[in-house]
């Protein structure tokens, strides 16, 4: 810890108790990160220079309700409202720091960054000022916005009222002198930052500033009396006289026109005073509402007049040595704590202005001891914020590992569930933000729910930024090189599929699957999401059936479409069902909004009771039970790019690859009763032995293609090749899809593949294989009994995938592949999903695929959703032969959804027909249901029976059902009894 001289006045004022020893404070890094925080607050379309990897474009329609473009600017705090008054106050304070200490920004390499951020907000002010006497001062409704907890990128799509973002303006008939005056001050101050580098832009800003000042001075009124929604959040408590003085001062500084200085001095008499006194206010401080304190200091600097000096020093004395026996409260650790909410914000604002006044006073009155007192005060407050406090915690996020990590900030939290508690830890580090700090004394807890201690806001960092810039000139400190800042984040799971067995029988399997969007880098809709469930029909074909004999139907579907059976690799009897959510916004905006469910059944004809359905070899089968679990064998695509799971056996590579060989396949026309399952797709795939097949269906078709760009490298004596496809690379990590190919003339039963990762890369988990690691070497083997354990001769393949962390991006091509201990002959091929580049080993020969045209046709089979597997020896349910297990329940005040309630045949004989009784703790009404027919649709007890397709349950077989309903208040999870 750096040792500072402690003046007698400070020792008398408070006992200083510092935390554990730490390295010298790096003011250059603190400045760099404080500026960076404003990029995390940007709204609208993000500029190319925005460095925050987890932020994306947002609120694209702001201002559209009034025909103006209000899409830019800053979100106020951890919410998504754009409050123009504190936004302008923040911009003025930030620009003031640059005007006073430009050399600090130049020497630290931060001038370009601060100019970028100031220009971004100034452009918003220009758009918000479409007419001389009109200024838009707010976008969004505070209460509606604060009632929803989710990321900024999807707020406009939120199912909650937060998506409603009206814009509000002041005008001559509804004035706001404080808002117009502060915005004028901001634009004048920012014009000074650009005066030398872009004089034309500076002139534009000054034109707006002058118009806004005239508007503010001519049409008097408090903006919060016009934009009334602001009253609960940023009410103009101090009135507007302070902004009239403040804006005139800044226009004088920017123009040199004494008209504005004269106006400022004339209006100075109207500034607030202490209650029942003629003494100018001194017991608060400069903040988003009251600009009187900054006006004292700037007028003292500009004129040197005794009145302004006296007002400035009375205020700063109150914060330091005390005035007239009174002084601001201090914590035992030395924080000047004006208020428990946002204490560091007030201390930092005061510290910055104290530094400005101290620097001037040293020149104007060198013998005045106040210059050193004010300087030492400012130094102590900023150092307290940066870690010299009893807790040893820097309250600027990202400055040390023990600093805050869970600020009250929706987008940084990254919740997909509209919940401040989910997930427990914030997914992003809000680097640079200054939290509110200790709420009482020096006590602090890093708790997202405690907004008093952990609120962050644009105005919290405003004075702090200027203060650390000034201290950088005295103490230095190196910012992190731009090439290394900001650090890459380690990403977690964003898109995935969960699955379970919904029902099963001797002639069918019914899968329930949920697609989840937990995206946060950035939060997004995910584009057109679809998944493919792959089947191996070898056993069914051996029993004499064809693909056209198998029907696909849906019990419950939130999908846009569920296809019939589609060919993938007919040579190996691999087919798939494609479930599409095209046109739907699946967004991380709530439990229901972030997921979609579909229940789809694949059935053999019901003209036999023989147990001939065998899904054990299906590439997408993973021993699903009646409970949901992650399903990495189901392939999930976003806009055609594989984002989760894997495709079977290399018969087709990732759809993100760049070149494809066109393959047409022919399949039978399959009709399904479900309107969502009638579409068919023409699929092209590339493999070592490709087939040209044409596919037809009685319904509409959509084109889906998958292709490959990777070249194979053959393996000398090992006679093997590996396709190593980097499907996704996000810097700090990447996802790889791997296909191993047997090029020998003998089949391989049971395989083990080893390879070496690149420098800085570490294995983080995988799927469709068993893994072990030793240093940089990774070993993958087929799991015992797994469907991909056999590699057929002359090109047989197996596929799996994994993720890895990376400290030295980008991802590298892996090396030293061996299959069952024999080298594959050098580096494997590699293709990146982002670049679709192909790399092949120079020591390996290229293997090309031959394609032959094969046509297959079959008859059209029509099926109805009412068809189900049945048994001639069925019996009625009796006694304890049936059980009902409650599933998951989404409940809210006035409504609920019950999903995955499960009826199971626990007896020894087949059941035909079941019924259940649901018991609620208050009266409810059914609004929708699936998998069940209710005989009673309202009351505290609801009775329901099976529907036509799910009434027959073999021993051990289960079915699920669900419902949506309405009620008063919030229900408890209802009981379920099966009969």
C-alpha cells in the first residue's frame, strides 16, 4: 500500500483504518476502465469501435412513436430507460475532465476512447433536439422497465411491459429549463473537446447548445413537471436556476462570448441557499440534479471574485475540515459519506471538483493552505474507492480479483429467466463501473439485489473519471495495452437441447424436446433455430419396413414445423426428423420466452402388435428417461450453423462448411396428421460415398443443405483420416466437431483417438465420446455400447465434439492424431466455421469422395394422429396400476402453465384408458391443454382423461400432459392422482 502523508485535520476528523497491503494504485488503468464502462451502457446500434464482446445492438425502435431517431445514447444504470437529464449531466462532467486535463488523456492513450464515447452521446443529443424548442428527455417508462430483469438486446422483444418504450419531450407548452440547460452545457463542453480535432463538429454542437440555452432561458419550468414519469427516478429537486447558470458558464467557456458570462453572473443570485438563510447551499454536492457547486468553482476560476471563492470554499470546507462546526459524515475508514445510496458517486464528484479548485488555488493564492487540504481530501476519497479502505476492496469493478462482481445490472447479469437470482453469479464482468459502495459505515456486500451498495450508473463514474485522470498526472500507472484489453470472457452454454422419453411402446417412441436460448455474448434471438433428431432404421428395414412406413406425429408442439422422415445417409439407413422454429423469437427474456417444447412420435404401422421398433441404435438416442436431460446427440442449428450437438458418422459435415457437393435423394411421400409436421426438406449431403436421391412430399418443401469444406489427410500405415472442424471460435474458447474415418480395408470395432491441442488451449468437455487428458494431449474413445463404436471398412466414420478454453486465441489446428495407437499420418484437416477455410496435411494424400446417383422410391403412406400402438390383450387400469407424477410449473399472479405431468403404468398388464384428478389450492380455469381432455374446466378439482392417441400404456410405459390456466393470485403446485 502506498503511504501518504496524513494531515492533522484528517487525523482529528477520522481514524483511518486501511485494508491489507496492496500494490500501488494504477490510475492509468482506472481511467481506461472507467471510460470503457460507458461502452457497456450504449443503446441502439453499436459503433464498430465498441469493445464490449457481450453487448449487441438494442432498442431499434426508440423514438419511432414520435418519428424521431432516439436509438443511441446511454442506458441510465442497470436498467434500460434513457433518462436525458442525468445522461446530459454525466456527459458534461466527463467532458469537463477532458477540458481541464487533456494531457492526462493524451499521455495515457485514452484520448481517442474518451472522444469516441463523448461523440456517441453527443450524436444522441443532436437527434433528440429536432427543433430549436423541442428536446426529447426520456425513452421508456421507469416502472415498466424495472419490473423486467433481462438483457438490453432483447428488451424490445420482451413479453413484458418493458418492451413498450414511449418517448417524451419538452416544448414551449411543456417546458424543462433544467433539462434543456444541462443538455446545452453538455454540448458546449463536448464542443471544446472536439474544437481542435474536428472544428466542424464542434460548431454543430455549439449551434445546438445555443438554441437549447435560449429555449431553457425563455420558457421556464421544471422538466419533471412535464415528463412526469421522471419524478419517481430523477425528479428535479433543485429546480432549474442552477442549470441556467451552469449552461451559461459552459457556453462562455466554449465561445468566449461575455454575453453568457454576464447571464451566468446575473442568474447566480437565484441559486439555492441553505434553509432560512441567504448563504449559498453547501451541505450537499455537485450531482445530476444540483449544479450550483460546480458553478461556484468555475465562476471563481473564470473571474477570481471573492463571492464565488467564498461559496466554493465554504462548500469544500464542509467536506474537509468542516464549516461553522459542521462537516459531512465520515466512515471509520475515511469515506466522506454524504448519503448511503451511491456514497462513492458523491465523494468522487466532490473529489474531482476539489482537484480542479485546488489546482487553480495553488496558482491564484499559493500561500492558501486550502489548496493542499482539498487535494489530500480528493486523493483520500479516490484511493478509498480504489482499495485503500478497511475491506481492501477496489469498488471499481475489474481492478482486482476481490472486487465486486455482481452489480445491480441486468445485461451484465445475463439472466435468461427474468430473474435477479438466475444465474447466481453474473455472467459478465462489468469492467470499469463504480458501484455505490458501503451503505452504512464501511460495511459492504457484493449482492446484486442490494441496489444501495451495488447500483451502477453513468453518473457514478462521471466525476470519478476526471479525478483519476488528474491523479494519473501525479502518480502515473500504465493502462493495459489496447491489444490485450478488454480480456476475453470465458463463455458458458448459450443454446442447447434437452430431451426425455414422453411415451414409448413396442412400435413407437415419443420424444419430448426443449430448445433453450440462454445467449449472452450477446443476448440474441438465435436466428432461425431448428434441430434434427437422427434415427438408424437398420432394424426396421431388416424387419421388412420402408421409410414410408414410419409416420411422424406431434402430441404438443410449439414449433413452426415438424417434418416427416428425411434421408441423411441412406447407405447406412440414417434418417432424421427436423423440427423448425423459423419465424419465432426464442429469446432470453423469461422462462417461457427462452425455450420451446415439442413432443413428436415416430411410429410403425399399427397393423401388428409385434415389438419391432428399435431406437437403441439411433444416433440421437441417449437412454432418455421421463426426466429432461441435456441431449448433445440432437443437433441444433442457428441459421444453418451447428451450435449444439453433433451429426452422425460424418455422412454430412457441418452446415457451416463452405463447399458442398449437391446430392439429391428420393423418399416416399409421408403424410402426418399434424399440420406442423407436413413439410419435407430437400437435403444435400456430402460423404465418402454420396448418393443422389430426390425427395418428394405431398406437402410444401423447404431447402436445407449441409456441406463440407475440409480436406482429409490420410494416415500412412494408420490408414485413417480426421476432419477437425472449428465450428465456433469466441477467442477465449472454441467448439470443435471431429470426424474420424477408417480408410483401411478392415472394420474397426472400438476406437481410441488421441491428439495434441495447440499452445494455450485446454480441454473443457465434450460429447459422443469418453474423454481423458494428459497435458495438451486429449484422448477420445467410443463409450461402451455406444452407437458410434464401429468404424466400417473403406471409409466408415464416427463423430464427436468438444469445447476447449484458449488463452492464446485464435484456435489452432490440432496435431499428432493417432487411431488405436497408430499415427494417422500428420496433422488432420481443419476447417473453421467462421472462415470456412480448409487445411490439409502436406504429408498426407487427399481422399476424394465419389458420388453415384441412386434413386429410390416408395409408396405414399397416410397416417392420422389418432393412430397409436395397441394391443389385443389390453386391460383396463385398475387400483395402483397407474401413478401420476407432477412436472414443472410456471406460475405467476393470475396465471400458470403446468408441463410434463406424467402418467405411468406401474402394473404388469397393458392399460387402455386412464384418467387423472388435479387438486388446486384455489379455483382455476383451463385455457389450453395438451395430451389430456378435461371433463371439468374450472374449480379446485379438475378431472381429465387420455386423448385418442395416448390412452394405451404398456407395463412401464409413460405419457405426459400439460395445461395452461388462469386464476386469482398465485397457485401452489397442484397434486395429481391417477385412476
